[in-house]
C-alpha cells in the first residue's frame, strides 16, 4: 500500500501556535497509543521551516537512554551524557528541538522539562501513552513537571479530521458548521452525502492507520481489520506497566481481568441499564483490584467514564455519583471492531437493529470526548433515564440519542418539572436533517461534534 498520504491533524496547527508563542514552555503530548503522536511530532520537527536540528529519543525502543537522566537534569549535562550514547549533530540555538518519546518509561526525562522550562535556547517536546496513570513506574516517586509544560491531549481522528483525510476542504466542511450555527438544515443532497461519510467514519474509526488504509483502498473491510489489529496490540500492552526495578506490576490474572473489562464493553452498552457494568466486572462485593482494571483503561486513554448525576442541573459536576457510570471506548472504531463480522454492512445501510442504540450512544460519546468536553447521564431506580446530559450554551442540556419510548418519556418528564429537576433544555441527535421538533432542536449525527467547542486538553 502507498503510505504517502499525509494526514492533517488538529495538533499540527497547535504545534505551530505553540512554537510561535514567545517564551513558550516545553510541550507534553499525551494520549492513547497509535493515535498519531509520534507521526505528528516528527512531521513538525523535521520541517525545516520549524527547526534545523531535531534530536529524537525513544525510551521504549532504546531504554539505555534512561541512564542519561540519572544525574543533573540541566540540558548541558544531558547533552554530554547523550553524546556518549549516540552521535549528536551541531546544535543550533533557536532552531533545535529535543523530542522525548514514550517518556512514561523515564520519569526523570519528564521531570527535566521543569528544569529546562526557562531555557529558551532549545525547544522540548515530550510524548507518552500512559501519562494518565499516577506513577506509571510503580514505586518511583519522581515528581511530575506540573505547571511547567504546555499539554496537549492527543485523541484519535475525529469526523472533521476524517473528512480532511478524504480530501474535503474547510470550505466544504463549513456547510455543516454554518447550518448548525444558523439553525438551518443543509440541502437534501448534502445531508445524504454527509450521512454516508459519517457512517463510513463509524465503521473505520479514528486510528490514523485505519483511516489511511481506508482512504487509499476504499475498502471498509481492510480498515476494520486494521483497527482490530490495533485493538489486539492495545490489549497486548495491558501487562506492560512495571515497577522501578523493571518487574511487571500486574499478575497474569490481573491482565486477564483488564482484558475482560475491555471485551465486555459492547455487551454492557447493549443493555438498557448500563450502570451494572461496574458490579458485573468487579464481581460480588466489588474488589479494588477489579475496579483498577477499569481505571487502568481510563488512564491509558482507551475508555472514558460518563458519570450518573443526582440531578441534571447546573453545575453538573457537583451532582456526580462517583460509583455509577457508563464506560465508552474513546474511539468508535474500537467499539465496532469488537462486534462480529457483518456489523459494518448494517451500519453503512442504516439497517442496525437493537444494537443501534449502543452505536448511537457510542458515537455521541466519541464525538464529544474528542472535543474535550464533559459528558454525564441521568438515571433513577424508578426507570427514568436520560441518555446524556451536558452543559451546552450555559444550559443543562439533555442529549437524546436513541429516542426509544422510555427515554423520550423521561426527557419530557424532566423538562416538564424544572421545580424538581432544575431548568433543562433538549437536543435530539438523530438520523435526520437539522430542524425543530416540539420547540426543541434536532441535529443529525454528523453535527454532534459541534455541540462542544474544541479544546486541546480533555476535561477531567
């Protein structure tokens, strides 16, 4: 396959803005493995418009480099240590960048960003895939460079980036943005085209390798196979976490539990009451070790938690129920890759059956997570349940993604009783063009990502 397709990502513009900001701090790029961090950083660093010299260190591929950070962490000492390990080119002040890849493997390299924060001679970019885990190297108490870095949370490709990969320009994509901003439907022809493109995106997902495979071959099957291989690679990494002595942290049965937690996601999302996912994975009594399986997947950027609320009223965060949550893969392609063969045919044709609700919830969680926004849901033991709740335009907003009878009745109940539930509004996300229904906004699925403004960092 021709691999010359160059993918444009949101991080490309962020890195340019970062570099052009006077007195900028070191950059820290973190996120799920195989989301395109290294590709984007190297493309930026090797562009002669940006730098003359790029020093690339990968602590996963070359762990001997970790020794270079055992002593003083000023850049002069580090350069001397590195020069013994590898030949270094002449450094150009103002035009040299140091790249620390897989930096979670070397906590002191991460700490060195703080030491060299104010050194304006060189730029520093660090990246890692497990930086959400508190103390990835267990037993190592090296502090993190809090406040000394500019952070970027790397996500897999969103629908907008997928359209860029397909060759669509901002002038074409702007039709979606303008229709949403003006609350006007797009033409029927545009609606059909964007619906088809969005269904393709649901099948392919956002891992850059899978997107590239699809764009170059126009073969959904090959793209899904690529995502499945990536899914297997992610699962093979579950046991990689180590302690300061280099020994594995997880026992084989604990690795198996993490795998189980991940593989069970589709079956739980297909159930009406998804709050039971925690107890089902943890087993009777809910052991802390089992709960850690989900927390590990969250910290590795593979899944995200969507918490239940005591009440769907602002500020939403103060109403969170900490032990009740749904979990969603951070990439819709991960969810689809866990389904059986033939599922993509149903998605492309719009002929999904009972699993449609699971896919629709997953795609909304995917779209809004990738924008960096915070999503919640609301459910009571009485059966009242709202798919999602979010703060949109400064209002507590119900996001109705499935609109099955029970959920539609629940939304009407909450809307009709602001004295009990607080003032709320409603947005329906459906397989139809933008419009108003009963005085509430309805948007097509391909516009869901516009509900939140994009942010370089994720809400926590």
